[in-house]
C-alpha cells in the first residue's frame, strides 16, 4: 500500500524536498483507493474493507486502518510467499551459473590472448 504513513516514513519528506518523490505515500494510497473502488464495483468485486465508503465532503473514499504490523512482517521477510520467493531466486542463481562460468572463461581467454599479443 505504497509504504507507511507519511508521518512514519523517515525519508519521505526528504525525498519530496529533493524531488525524488513527487507524491507522498498517503496521497498515492488515496489515489489508488479512489481509482480502484470504482473498478471493483464495475467488476462486481466486493472489497474486504468494512469501513470503505465514499466521503462526499472530502470527495474521496474513506477506508479502514491498515495493519502495519502485517506490512512490516512482509517487508522483513516473514510474508506468506517469502519462502517461495527466496527459493525461486536461489534456483535462478543456480540455473544461471553456467552463464557466469562461460563469461569468466571468455574473459580469461581474452586476457590470455592480450598478454600473448603484448609479449
């Protein structure tokens, strides 16, 4: 959900000042909710937030509290797909070993050729 609330995001304000970030976490989250809810309604999808409702005064959807403890658990590698994600990365690394070996062999061959020509 676009990172923690702006008040709890230590680098957000600085990123905005430096121009690295153009939209705050809170504003991105609101834009996402405002765009997604009507799409879900068109598709007939029920969103799992009992507090989700249109706020006529603000001109935006209000939504329930986000479980930031769950968010940080996932960010810190304790999410439901973390084991699968890590296994996929290890497999990709292992499956690509032959490419790294071939590139290293080629570099050594080029280096040996260059030394031979220089001698």
